[in-house]
C-alpha cells in the first residue's frame, strides 16, 4: 500500500470535517439540555469564589502579622530577662 501526501491530506480533511460535525452535535445537545437556572448558579458560584480571594489574602496577612508580633514580644521578653 502506497501512502502519499494527497492521501494524508484527504484523511486530515475528512477527520477535520468529522470533528467539526461532532462539535456541532455536542453544542446542539448542550443548548437543548442546558438549564438557564444552572448556568446562573454557576456564575453565582464563580462570583462567590472570586469574592472570597481578598478575604483569604487578608487572613494570611493577619496571620503573618500575628506571628511577627509574637516573635517580637518573645525577643523583647528575652532582652528584659
């Protein structure tokens, strides 16, 4: 069996057409099955998670500040003793 560039190109074009058709079928199913209420919940969930990022950073900064304060207090007590 001889394989040349034209056969490879034809196979790639056929595969691309099949992938495009499969993607369209998946998109059609997703549009029919998709529940707008679930999509809104997903966006709400994303907003809730992203709004918690500053809180996480603030907690981390506060923890570092408390740790630094404890270390400073320990050093001052050692110096006094």
